[in-house]
């Protein structure tokens, strides 16, 4: 799923607070960084959060050539060692990462299918999930 649709920028805005409270925290951003065409995401939405993504497209205030470049620019240099972009990975590797994670975050602004497909792989025994 393209990162731009995921709202990863919102997660990165909060990241300095997370690291301040938990200096050992590490963030792995998993998935391709390809962008959806503007007309398939923003032009079809009335949601203010989704409409706000236009700033990451050409002509927008946060456009840096790609969404990933804009994300990387958001990371304070002192925290760069705490964030990793994995890019596209095989399905089994993604499941392995999720199962090994202390916390799984899906900062999605738009979903084309329900998250139940993922959760069947993260059932008890493969991943314990904290109650929030």
C-alpha cells in the first residue's frame, strides 16, 4: 500500500514525543513508497485529512520530489537512527515483522479493504496485542 495513503506523516509528527518518553523506541516503516495518482485519492475524497495530502503532491507546500523524501525530511537529525524505511518486502517478511513488533501502528487515512485480512495472521499465539 502506498505510504502517502497511510498517513505516515502524522506518525512522524508524533515520533519525537514517543522517543522522548521511550528512548529505546524504534520505528520501522514497512511498505512501498510509491504514490497513488492525485485523482485516485484526493479528487475522490471529501475527508479533510485526505484532502490535506495534496500538500505532498507537486505544487504543494510539503512536496520534496516524493512522499518518502518529505517523510525523511520530517525526522529530526538527532532521531534519524531511530527510524528505518524498509521499502517493499515479501508478504511473509511483513507478517514476521508484525509478529515480532512490540506495537503495530496503522496510521491509515483511507482503506480500500478492511484490516481483518491482516488480523487473521496476527491471532493470539503469533502476536499478543496490547489493549489501548
